[in-house]
C-alpha cells in the first residue's frame, strides 16, 4: 500500500528583533554670509532624513543627513533669527538576521550646538536608528493523506499572515495661500511635519494611497513678530504593484525623505511653497483557513503516525493606542512647541495584558514679559495599557494644539503607540507516517460490544477496533457523537 501525506504550503514574512544602531557625528561650520552675527542661541532642533538603506555583504548601510535648525538672536537685527544646516551621516553595522526586507525609524539621542564666536558653530549629534527586519518564511503542514482504507481526523484553524511588503517613494508639492489675520511671512524659522496614511484601496494591479501631511510652521512676519501656522494637506498616489494578494487588508507607514518649505509670493500675497519626497512602507495581511491532519489510521494496515506540536506563524497588524500629554503654560504671550522627544516604549506584561509607557521631554519656545524669546523644558511620562500581550512597540508624537485656558494656555500633545501583538498558534498535527505491515482482517471479530470510557471519543473507539466512525454510527442508529458510558455495537468494516 502506497501511503503519502498531502502537504499544504504557504509563505509570508515574520518580523525579527530590531537592530539598534547609533552613530555620533560632529563638525565645525561657519554660518552663511547672509546671516547676521550670532549673539545668543535660543534653541536648536534636529530632523533625521534617511536617504539610503542597503543590505550588502552581511551588513546594513545607512546614510542621509540630519537637518539642524538653530534659533538665535543677533544684536545686528531685530526679531528671532534662524539658520538651517545639514550634518551628513553614514554608518554600517553587521546584520546576521538574514532579512528579506528592512525599514528604519530614527530619533536623536543628542543634539549639541555651541557658538565658537559670532560666525562659527560647533555641532554634535548622536542619532539612533531602529532597523526593523522581516524574514521570508515558508511552512508546510499535512492536510490529507492518500492510501488504502485511510481514516483521517482533521482540524482547522484561521491563520493570519503577513503576505507581502513593499517600499515606495513619491514626490509631493503644494503651495499654501496667505492666511487672513496673520502677518505676511518674512522668514521661515522652523517647521515640523507629521505624516499619516488614511486609506489604501486596491484596484486591479494598482494600489490607491491616501493620506495627510500636517505642517506646523514657525515664522517671523514682516513686522518682526513671531507667528505660527498649522495646515493639513491631503496627498494621494496611485502605485503600480504586481500580484496584490486577494482579500488582503493593507496598512501603510510613511516618512519624510526630503523636504523644503520656504515663503513664496502669490497673487494673494506671501504664502509658502512645500515640496517633499515621501517614503511608504505597505503591508498586506491575509486570513486563510488551514486544514491539518491531527490523527490517522488504516483499517487494513499497521501504521506509525508521528504527531507533534506544530507552531504556526501568526502576523497581525500593529495595535494603535492613543493617549495625550497636557501641560499648562504660563508667563508668556506666545508659545510654540519646538521639540517633543519620546523614549523607546517600556513594556510590562501581567495576567491582564500589557502596560506601556514612555518618557516625554518637551521644549517650548515662548516670549517672556519683556518680549525676549526663551525656551522652557518639561518632562513627563505617558502611559497606556492593552488587554493582550505585545512583544514590541514604537511611539510617536502627533500634531499638538495650544488653547487658551483662563489667564493662561494649555498645550495638548497626542501620542500614538504602535504595538506588535504577541499571538501564538499551536496545533498537534501528523508530521510523518510509516506502514508496518498488513492486518489479517479475517482474524478480526465481526462485531464488538464496547462501552465508551470517560474521555474516550468515537474516533478513539473506531481506531482501536480498526473500523470506521460512520459504521459505528449506522450500527447503533446514531447521528452524533455518543457520550461516555454508552454501550456501542462496533462492526468490522469490509
């Protein structure tokens, strides 16, 4: 008798542990000739732009620039001034994870800017890169068997897999018209950009991506006063992607690769020109029903079936948890959040789920009672909880709001935690089978009278007596699984 297991195969991606890379860079630089002399540095903020990400020879290579924005005052001119400088970075690190796909997040652990006289600066930066990796996996499980007089017991599970990943880039450009009630901008001092993917819709071999870019701008008006402006700009892109998985749920993450914002004169006055290059990470998650053989036997042969616990990969979209930090603001006439630095999330698991927390450090620019620009730093901790186990997490700040609250103001900063669910799916399945020899069916009794024992099933009784479940049901006039203690007539199959 030829006996063969039929295998069901599927493939996808599974996340591996993050790789953390740090790289210190420093430089001395003269300020541009068009900038007035430095008198006092008010604040400095850095933005990391990863422009290259490559795997080669067992290593990961990262390169790009850190854009450093320095706010300062000068005795040569009135009002707050700004200059923008770039610090290039390039680093390589050994990577033994054998990933098929990479995506990198970053944050600045340190930014130090010092004056070396009125026309020169010393800059030191320490960026941290968190490189997320995904490994390609292929798995098989026995879903059936072919052979003479084989009886199968099957199980079925709903499997969630990360079926595909894509990385894409596209340009985005738009002009902001002048805003009524605000002074005409003379110089952009600082900008922050928040990207959010709101919709991904498949259409044939195309994927329609929609999202929002929220800009927070700090600028000096022609009257030398400080102004801020926030605008949310929609973006959309149609991406050509071959072999989109049917029935998949699509999720997207976005990042700014390059960006330039500057004042521009329009027909209605002075607005802003916005150009950027946006990077996308697109994930496709699918659900599929997987059948497996949990046990088998033959009514005409001795078989040795090896049954093992099989771990099936489970990939689910990140859980999005939201909370907010609220800080009262007093003693100023103008407030602008220049930086919100968040530490890596700390996870604490218990029986009820997982608590998640992160340290938050805020730097706020404001005008003191004399009208001088100064910065204040606030520190707090934000936390949330989820009623399930998670294995990893990321956290990012969302666009802030500043609202009047009686005699003062209140800053509200929404924060989003992205948490990776820790799901496990284990089944006991037949992994191999061998035939030992044929059974002499003539020696088997034609009829057995047997009472089901506690914990024994109809399958167990049929397997023990080398017959079929259907034959036992028919012989006893049953249509469903009998309970323990029932006396059964067990016939021999032909």
